[in-house]
C-alpha cells in the first residue's frame, strides 16, 4: 500500500470541518433549547405597599338648626326635623353605594367617620340636662348597615375598632304634629326622644394579609362646648389607631380621626396638636405613621383660620398623600338627593404621613363622584391612596 501525505492532510481538514460544523449545530441547539436562560428578564424589586382609604358617611342631617334653636319648643321642633331628614337621606340605600365604593378600591384599611347610630325612646325632657340617656330602640345603625352590604355573599372586611364620640339625647317632634306632646302637663310637641351616637371606625380587609395590634382610642381634651337652649353640651371628638402590617411590608401606625366641624377653628388646631403631642398617636416612635380622616381643614382651598389645623399637622412633620386634583366636599345641603346643590370647593378629607423621604404615594384618587340610586353616598367624597411603606 502506497503512503500519500497530501491525502492524509486533506482527510484531516475534512474531519476538522465536520467537527466544527457539529460544534456549531450543538451551540444552536443549546441556545434554542434554553431561551429563558438566554433572555432572562430583570426581575423588578418588590415594593411594599398598603392601600388606605378615608370615608365620611354623613350622619344624615344638618345639626346646626337644633344647635342654634331659640327656645325649648323650637329645639324640640328642630330635633323632629333632624330625624325626618335622616329618614329622607336613607342610609340603608346609601350604604349600597358606599359599600360599592370601598369594594371597587379594595383598600387594606379604611378609616370611617360619622358612623351614626340613631336611636329613639320615650319622651324624657330631663335627658339633655341630666345626661341620663336611655333611648335604646335602634332607628338606624350605620355600621351594621354598611358591614352587611360590604360582606354580602363573602366576608371582605372586619371591624378593628369602634370609637364612640358625641352622644346626645333630646325630645323630638318626629311626627310633625303640633301639641301632641306625651308628657302630661307639659306644653310640648315632642312625642319621642331621639338619640344620636357618633362613632369613628377602622376596618381591615379580610384575607389580604392585614395584621393589627396595639389598638387604641381616646377623646380630645379640646372640644366644642355649645349652649343648646341654655343646656351646656360637650361635643366629644377623638381618634383611634392600630399598628398594622400589610402582607410582607413593615409595621406602621394607622390613625383615624374627625376634627370638630362646628365652633372656632382654633378647636381643630388644638386637636391636631394633641395628635402630635407626647403620648399622642402620631408620636409613633420608629414606626411610620399614616393619618386619615375628615380634618375640616386644608391649606389650598380655604383661606384664613380654617387652615390652622392642617398647618399644625404640616409643621409637625405630616405630608399630604391623598390629593389627586379633586375636591372632597361638598354636597351643600342637608338633604343629599341627586338634585341637591353642590360646591366641590374644599379638600378637607386627607391621607397624610410622616417620614416624607420613606413613605411615598404610588397612586391616589377619590370615590363618590356621582349620585347613586337618587342620592349622593355622602356629602363628602372618599379619598384613597396606595402608599409605599418602607
């Protein structure tokens, strides 16, 4: 057999060509068989957030006429009108719209104000003077009605805390018939007693990883004290709070309040300072604090002393987180039917936080922008904010 070196070299070149071709094919197979590894997207950093909401339910009537009554009989007449207005403003119907607002936003926490409990009982002319309130027949319970709507078909929210506030009872001419007072020998139109108990409430979403602890509440030392038909009345206001952890986020302090609606603006300012004072709920130590509520104060739309409370909070380190460009008050009438006059000129319902460099707004908005079933849900709009909690 003859030996040909040139032939051997050609054979080697052919073998190398085949090997390189096989290596290239293998590389292509590996590339296309693992596309996820070749084009793995950058995983975004997880943002810890909590969605919060504040909602004033509107107690159902304008109390100013009774507060400003000129005589006992006028006071009793005005109380009767208040009860009739509560009926006209139909909270069981409004609760449907309010529940739908909350469900549509699906907040982790809700701070409610003006969660009224209206009760009636036999006439007792001494009740406003003695403070011995006995009316116990439930006329309408806003909390019970709202929770029934919220949890219809499925439990969506639980009550974290109820904080009772202003509680008052007095005779009322509910039927509007003059001269049929039921107390013998008394020239009065009142045939029943009407009782209003105001409450603020915190709700937490069920099944969303919302944990609460250290739940508290208290009344303000600085309150409105009007004379109503010569009777001194203490209008209790207060706050409630809970330390909260939402899913994998860190603990923070959630505070709900309703500052005084009547009286001098300095009362609201003093209440704001109580929240910030040593021992107050906004002194939250290492925890970020989130304040929601009807503050009856702002610094953008109301000039003059009505800014005092909001300014006090800002000076105390609180920052607005709920403003989305829309005002939150008001249906400018005691009767809030769809045709009621409106004047959306104030932003008095707020979501505020401390730690401005840490807690941020991801998104904010309002609810209750249109009447439902012939009524506005409230004379206020709701405010919500999705917050980044560090």
